[in-house]
C-alpha cells in the first residue's frame, strides 16, 4: 500500500510539473506565433492598394499606368480583412481620410498618395484665368527644317517647381514646367499648415494676391497630395514614376524603375473640317523627328492610330502618309 501511494504521488508530481511547464510556455509560443505572422506581413508588403468608391477616369488611368509598369496592386472600396491580411507599401486614395484611418496608417507604417479633387472640403479651387503665368524657355528642335538645329522655345506656364525639393527633378526643368493648353479650366489645391512638416513641390500662384496654391505636396516624408488637374498634362507619367519611386524607397533604389518612351498619335486622318489635318510638310517633319530620336533610342517608331473611314484620297498629306507607312509603325 505504501509503495503504491508513493508511486501515485510521484506520478502526480510529474504530471503537475509537466502541466506547469505547458502553461508557462503557452503564452510565449502564442506570442511568438503572432510575431512571426506580423513579420510575414511586413515581408509581403510589396503591393499597392487603391481605395476608391468610384471608378473615375483618374483611377482608370492610374490602373493602366500600374499595369504598364508591371507593379502589383489591389483595389478596394474600404478597408477590410483582405487588406489587413496583406499590409501594402502604398495606399492610394481619391479622398482625404479620417483620423481612424491615419491611426491605421501609422500603426503599419504605410505610405500614402492622396488625389485632391472636388471631394476635398478644405481645398482651394483656382481657375486658370486667375493663375500667374510666367515665361519658361527650353531647348528643342524645329523638325520642319531640312537641317536639324537646336532652337529655344518660350511658352507661358503657371506650374512652378519648388527648388531643391526632395521628390522630383523632372527632366531638365528647374523652376517652371512648360504648359500646353489643357481642357481643364481649374485646379484644386491645398494650403500648407504651418504646424505640419510639409514640402511644396509643384504650385501655382494667384496673379492678384500671389497666394500659393499647392498641387503636389510631401507631408512628413511618407504622405503625398497630388492635384487631379495635373493628370491632364504631359508631365504626369514621369512625375508619377518619381512619386512611386519616392514612396517605395525601401523597395526600389533610384534606378529601380526604368523609363521607356512610347509616343502614340491617334486619329491621324481627322481634321477634315479644320486646319489640323496632316500636310506633306508635317509628314516629313514626323519622319525627321523619328530619325532624330533614334540617335538616343534604337529602333524608335511612332505608333499611329487611325480609322480608314476618315482617309481622304484627295488629300496630299494622307496619300504621302500611307506611302511612308513602312517607316512608321501603325496601329488600328
């Protein structure tokens, strides 16, 4: 009886020791598992999330742009469990979020790109007629001449670049971006709060008050505001590449996103009722400019889009263009 009792006591003690060890190590194992999961999320954060309630033209163009760059992205109308399961590097919004959203952003250290549009309640609207235009001169080439020589072209523009900015050095322009007439009649921008660490990158000024309206702003090094009106101008795509490169500096170095040039000229046979139709001199200038660009980009070709319905046999420019189509890549 005594031996049996001793054996039972020993077994009971061993059981309790094992039980205590299991209970003691269980929280640590659970905590370690959560840490591993969090690390997994961090390592998988190489995608871009687009949050938008509306499938606007701006969002559609952005998606096409991301597809061209082969950058992975997902689109949601709001934050849900799928998004939380794969924390992204960048979230792109077409509205300014609330305080709770910023808490979420700060928790996971996510970068933001926010489009400024008519949804922005605290933004400023300015018409192009109210903007201060200034001269900007840049070197180019007149391809209408048989002998290609560099010339300086001067044009007025309202888009000013902040010098020594941390984000862009767009082509060779330091102070003002050239402006070619846009269909947009106004821009929506924002003032910079003095209490917030922010850098204005591109801005316009009121021609009477000289008030600065910011169209591209970097806030606290991880948040960028971009006015949607800039989407109507030639510089938006190299600008977007600079923005993505800046916001993904932990994923791409300064040479991580290669730049390629493709120039599409659509509806080349339109203009029957106007003076915009291609003339013979325009065709030869097009070919000369293409040959010039090939000095820098091997095998470069324009891509011409057209509908045969508008082709005019009686038009000399149309006939010449069709006779030279082997020199220029065509697309239907």
